[in-house]
């Protein structure tokens, strides 16, 4: 697989950096302090307490700070025995048993904190409060604080799970995109490797023969073969290129074939100007033209004519490659469907434009075969101008 683009890598790192976690001690301290002060303010407003003694809020906080120490344990218990729609009775019973023990422990910790506060403030402390039993109202308060902590842990855990699923979904989507890009590049490499060796061998053989008989034509064929290979084997090519670039490649290919066929082959290009900048799969049309020459004109005595046409149709681009041969038979259709040209084209179109394209092949009533492809109409920015290299190839191929 090729290296990940920098933008994709930074995006993946950002996704991992946003991973949500349980709150740390500082956040818990602020949360329990705020909750204790709110409870004290509510009590003061309801009872009309006007003494405004300074130790009073601190005494209230001693009921809440034990849970500051116990909260991580409660979160861990809720994580191990989670609440929710799928929670069984076993989890609730276990959490309730743990809540009884933790409520008792919190109550005793509150007593120790009360002793510490009284010692710091040099106030008397009622030693009769230190006992092993718990008053019902205090046990109810501790239970309320315990289940409040359990509920907060359940909420935080669900948020963490949701964010984690969201992160994994984004990461999977990113990996899928990278795999699709790798697949498209691998397909291009495969298509380049499958460039018909017989065509190359025939070209080289013809060039070798023409070197003795017509050196000038041999030089022209060699130049155009170099143009074709330079474009076809360009490893920097993307999965999609403009129709104009594809036509340039085909013109380089056709210029060689017309020389091989010694004037018995004619290729017509009927390309609407507004479709020249439309994006199409790279190396899509050249195999179709090659099939038309190889299969459509095979055994024909008359001069072969191949027409490549593009039209714009309601948000789509229609591409047709037709010939004036005898027409395709059922046996030839089966051979083409599984062959390199049409077989690879169908597979690539299905991957790149799922349910957004059409591919058909039919025998023409006047004789010959037509391959028709429709694709979504997508224009490349700045595609109105040609590169100097492509312009030179077109000039030599005409």
C-alpha cells in the first residue's frame, strides 16, 4: 500500500487525540465541591438560616468529599457491571450490594473529616456521633449520592462508547478511502502492464521492416510509439483524467495503427467541446478502441472505420465506440466480456461509480458493433487548457 497522504495522517491523529476519557481528579474535585455548595445554598434558602457561620459550608462539604475519593471506584464498578437497556438483574443486584458497602464507608469517612475540620477550626466535636451504626436519613443520603455517581458513570461511559464508535467509523471510512485509492492505482498499474504485447511486437517489427524500405515512415512510427508509451506508462497519473487527455492517448495509439494498416483504417473523433474537461477513468477508452480494431474489423475486406463520440446528456456524459465491421456474435461477446478490455472496464466502472453508470454493447443494424458508456458529469478545474506535451502529441498524431 502506498504511503498515507499527510492530510489523511493528520486527520487520523486528530481523531485519536479527541478520544474521550473519564474525568480526572481535578474535575471531580470541582464537580463535588460545586454539588456540595449548591446543596448547602438550597438548605440555607429553604430553612432561612441567617447565622452565616463560616464553618457551615465546609461541614456540608465533608458529606460530599468522601465520594470524591470513591468516584473512580464507582466508575470502575459501573464499567464492569454496566447499566442500560441490556443490563441484567445481576448487574443491578451487584451494584446495589456494592452501594451498601460504599455508603457505609462514605459515612464513616464523613465522620473522620468532621473530626479533622473541628480540630482545624478548634471547635468541640460530639464524640457520641462516632458509632458503627448509620442513621436512616444519613444512609439514604449516601445511597442517593452513590446512585447519582453510578448514573454519571453510566452517562460518561455511553458518551465515551459513542465517541469511540464515531472515531472508529471515521477511521474505517478513511482506511476504506485509502484502500480504494490504492486499488485504483493498482488497477492502473495492471492496465499499463497489460498493454497488448502483440501490438508492441508488431510495431517494432513494422519499424524494423520500414527502416530498410521507408526510413522516414519508420522514424515517424517510432516517434509516435514513444509518445504513446510516455503517456500510457506515466506513473503519476491519477485514477481519473480528463476526456481530452484520454483522446490524446488514443490519437497517439491510432496514429500507429493507421500506419500499420497502410491506409485501410480510419478513426473519427466526434467530441463535443463542452465534454473535453469531463473526468473519466484513466485508460478507459484505449482498450475499447483496440477491441474495435482487433475484433470488430477482423476479417473485413473493406476499409475499417471506427468512431469515438462523446455527448452531454442531462448531468451525464455518454461515450460510444463503434465500428463498421460485420457485427459482434454471441461467441465474440462472451470473449470480450471476460477479456482484458471490456472485462477490466466493467469492473473499474462498478467500483468507481456504483449505480451511477451504464455499460452496454450491441450489434448495429447497419453492421458493426457499438459500445456505450454513461458516467456522472464531473468537470476538472482548469481543464480548459492543454499541456504543451499533449498538444505536441496531438499535432504529431493528426
